[in-house]
C-alpha cells in the first residue's frame, strides 16, 4: 500500500496520522512545504520519502513535480487530514486516477452552503440559510432567515469572523466586520447545546462513531479570553443528550454518500430535543479531539483511521470505556510569562488517577496567543466511566486551576 500524505509535518497532529499509516504497513510518501529537516521526528521516522514543494497553491506545478519525483513508483491513495489541503488532495486523486474523495464530494464537506443544501435535500433539519457574496444578498438572506441570525465565512474555521446578530443593527455591524470575507453564510441562529458526531468510515460503512459535547459553544470561546473550554467525549452515545445527533449524523453521512476516512460533524440540540445540523468536515476533528476520543475508547484512532482507509477495516476494540473530558486553559493575568500553575497540586492529589494527560505551558515560558493556539496554555483530559463524576472533575479543573501570567 503506497500512500501519498499531504503536509506530514503540519499542523501538530499530522505526524500521528503518518505514524498510523506506517504502523498498518503502508509506505508513506510525504509532500509538504517545509524543508525535510524541519519535519517533526515522528513524521520523518515514518515516511518512506519526502518531497518539499515550493508552495501548496500552485496545483499544476505540484502534479508535475510529483510525477517526476515518483518516477514510476505507483500510488494507491492520496490522504490529507488538514482542511486547507482537501481540494488539492481531491484534485490529485483525479489527476492520478486514484480512489477516495472526489472534488465534488469534497465540496459538500467544505462549502457550508453546499453541505446544508445536500443535507436539507435529504429531508433533514438544517438552520434556515443562504449564501451571500454582496451586502445586498446578505440583507436578502437575513430577511428570510430572521433574527437572531449568524454571519460566518462560507468556508471558515475556528469560529473566525463568526457573529451572532440579534437585530438589523447588529447585522449591519457584522457585515462591516466581515467586509474582507469574499463569501458569507447567513443562517438562522439555533439556540441549544452544541455537540459533535464523529466517525471513521470505510466504503460507506461506519466503523467507529462518537459524540462529544462542547461547553461552551466554540463561538463563545472564540470571543472570550477568560473561558476554559470543556469538550466531553460521551461514553454512552445512546443516552438522551447525544442520541438525536447520532441518528442525524448517520443520515447525513448517507445523504452525502460519504465513503472512507474521518468525519467531524457539529450539531445543535434544541430545548425540545431536536437535532439540527451545524456543519460537517470530511476529515478528523482538530483541537486534540482525536486524542480525547482515544482516551475515552482506549484505542489509537490515528492507526484505526489508517487501517480503515488502507484496508477497509478497524480491528481494535471500539467499545467505549470512559467519558473523557478535555479542558483547555488560557493564561490569566497582565504578564507575558507564565509564573504559576495555581491550584494544580491540590487537583493532582485529588484526581490524579483519573487524569489521562496534562500539558501546561511551563512556568517561565512565554504564554501562548489564545487566538492562534486553540489549546492555549494547556490541555487536560480527565476520564471516568460515570458521566457526573467526569463532569465534576472537569469543572474542578475549569474553576480551581489558573495558569497565571503574573
Ligand atoms: N446557525 C447557527 N446557530 C448557532 N450557532 C452557530 C450557528 N452557526 C455557527 N454557530 C456557532 O459558530 C461556531 C462556528 O461556526 P461553524 O459553522 O462551526 O464554523 P467553523 O467551525 O468552521 O468556524 C459554531 O461552533 C457555533 O458555536
Ligand atoms: Mg465548526
């Protein structure tokens, strides 16, 4: 099995997918825009070969360079776990005549309008929505959608340039703030809890599925520096809270005709218990969520994904073992350098056995820019078979741990 993997060294989790592929016996050929020496060791060790391209933007040049570099070596797959390069991956598959997501299938997991149209056409619940390339179009959609509305880029990420608008005046302000965004998605704002539905699929079959629960919603997180976010991978996906999203998610995958690889869907659960589609990516979730899933299910989904895309199966035990809550911390205080992990010792003493991982910006180091680094100044995963106990521990890390930048 020869796999071409795009950008094996960046973002942070890519080397783990490379490792997974190598572990299931694939020969991995990496293509990236960093020099080979700059690759993280984990990626370098598991690559059979690496090609540095000048830029990912010139697709024609990449295809030509690839042909020269491969020099007769054949490929079985092109894989990419980074949102930004998914179109490139699809175009390369078309160019080399390889299986996997086509450009058209990629569009419905990248373009927030196209995905909602496809999901809606299957009779599933999506927010009222519309595409807007101009202010005039935006106002026309807002009229139809009503308030509160949401304004966001059609292919955004990380809740950037995403605004809730309670009335026409706020809508006007949001349009001003998003002037630089070429195309917007304007939607009905859906009140409720926000959760994910993630899978690993092979040939249209779901081999693994999970639900995680965002507290608070990512948009709130992106707008408030002081918040410690929790993302809880739920052990029982058939419990009342996650269940509607599992049913919705399975139907969404069918509606989109999704075949192989990771999927990451976000959905809202309204007060009445209805599941409303949010968005879907045909790629793994970011922000360490795959790690949290691994801790909840006690397996290695980097490897599981690799096995699924290469051989159409996932042979690890996929039964859930724990609820796993991941907490992100952001340094607090006026300083630039971390001076203290306040409350840490007590928390370790109290919950040590249930902490799956903990990584904080060390004392003496510069604090991170939380707008750029989603995990901020630390991430912690606590896990327990009982959900209430998990939530209690998780809340304790939110409340009683402060990464201080004095
Ligand atoms: N229709 C909506 N109703 C309520 N909240 C929304 C809606 N659309 C987006 N949001 C909020 O904005 C966040 C970012 O939007 P999303 O479509 O997930 O884009 P991305 O994650 O690619 O930035 C969501 O996680 C959610 O918190
Ligand atoms: Mg999102």
